[in-house]
C-alpha cells in the first residue's frame, strides 16, 4: 500500500465525530485520539509537534518545520467529521474498492490531512531544498463552530500564506462566501386562548419580523453582484414558539442564516437588521452564535499562481474558482493571511452515507504539495 493511502486508512479508522452541540460523548466523538495519532506521526518524522487544547478533549495539532526559509506556508485541515449514523458502509473500517477508499472523513477532510502530512515527509527527504518553512495546523471543531481555527488565530498563529484542505477535486478555490447565524426572539404575554385579548401573542409579533426579513432577503438577492460570488443571501431556517394551542404564546424565536460576501463583517450584517426591526417592540436580536468571514485572494497572489503551476505540472491543467460554502480559510484571510482552499476528493461525497475519496486524487494532491514545496 502506498504511504499516503496507508496513512489515510489509519486516520479514517480513528473516529473523530463532532458532537455538533448535541451533547454526544464517547470514544467515537471529538478529536483527542486523532490529534495524538497525528502528533505521534509528526514526531516519528522528526517534526516538532504539539497539541493546542481548544477546549477539554478538543485539541488542535501544530507541527512546525523550519528550514531557514524566509516565508512560511501553512497547510491546514480539520480533524473532525460529521456523524456516521446513517452510513451504509462501516464508517471506521476503511475499505478500498475500484481505486476508492471508503469511510467517514475519507474526503472531508482526512484525505487532505494525509496528503499534506505525506507531502511534507517526502519533501524533507527530497534532494531539493524546501522553499518554505511549513506550519502544519490540524484543527478541531470545524463542522459545527469553526472553533479550532478561531482559537489558532487568537493564539499566535504565524504564517505568510496558507492552504486550507477541503475536497475541491484539486481545484483552487480563491474566493468563497462567509456565514453569520443568529437568533431573534419575540416576547409576549401568556393568556388563556379563550381570552386572547388578555395576552400578547409572540407568534403574531414574529410574523411581522419574518415579513420584514423576507423583504430584506429579496432586496439582498437583487442587489449588486460580486464578480465571482453573486449576491449575499438571507434565510430564516428555524422557528419555534408557543407552549400549547390553548395558550396565547409568550415567546417565539427564529434562527437566521446569512451568507456574506468578502468584506462584510458581523457589524455590517447586523446593522441593517437593527434598523429594520427598530420599531417592532418586544423583539430581541441576539448576538451571532456563528460568524465566519467570506474571503477572496487575488488571482495574481503568489499562493494562487504558484499552486496553480504545481497543479498544472501534475494534472496538465489547473482550475481556479469560487465556492459558496464557508471554510476555515475565511478566518485566516480575515487576519491577513492569504489562504486558498485546495484538496483531494469531491465535496459531493462529503457528509454522505457512503463517503469515499478517489485514491488517484489523494496521490496527485500529495505530489502537488511536494512540488509546491520543493521546486
Ligand atoms: Zn470539511
């Protein structure tokens, strides 16, 4: 078995499901075991490695390779996966069939972890010198809160540019949208439903909020276009309210998903919402519980151009594009680190009931990163 395949197989066999805020616990959840495995792999390759505890049992792994170069490249991917409940295959007993490796996390994003690790190990053994120092950063809790990446940037992350591994089919994603999520609550007064005039209906109040938000969402969708990403968007995704049909509801809440363009901030997203709902009494706009910036790296940036050249040298052609999903790259770009998204595997297989990765892409990704580092 080729080294990167063996490594990926080992990684998939260590479950690292994200509890997704649902209180799930047990050895198949969180990133402690996989983080220890990755740190041990790095140390065996004589690469300095440490765990950075983001929260109990949820570490990032940081590996550093210093070759005395002027610039440092960050290779980043997330350690956590989504649940495996509904999978049709054994999620943690990777099998290889027809050039594909199956298992939870195979493409999202243990494939990137394996490719990045193997590429660095190969580069250290290569005849040619490495052009960059390398920071290997493997983060926890991306699928739910982007917490690992946010922790890393708040705690002394030092790098000149980066590649965030996600299954892009070896395409270079240089721009993507961000996402901000928050709740809005309406407060009413409970009363017996036979005497509705004695209460204040929180659901009726929320109906007014929703109508205004729907109009605003339409305005957003017909507003100015970003060249690569189109318009921002807003969607009310969850609603809950009331306690029983014979009670005038005293509370109601909704949860909003707002997809942002590069440059939009939490503040610039929320300001129009505050003025929109200003005159509605009993309505509370909560602070966002999730906010990841969108990002755009210039087409001419060295990280785009040099990576494209490495991709061409392996695949014959390089595709540079934009995506609509949000990734950790938004967080690194927002602190001034030009970071593109790139990795083996297809996002269409991520989170699916029979997740797999094409092994050819895994090996191509390994070679691409190796060439990027050494040529
Ligand atoms: Zn992912």
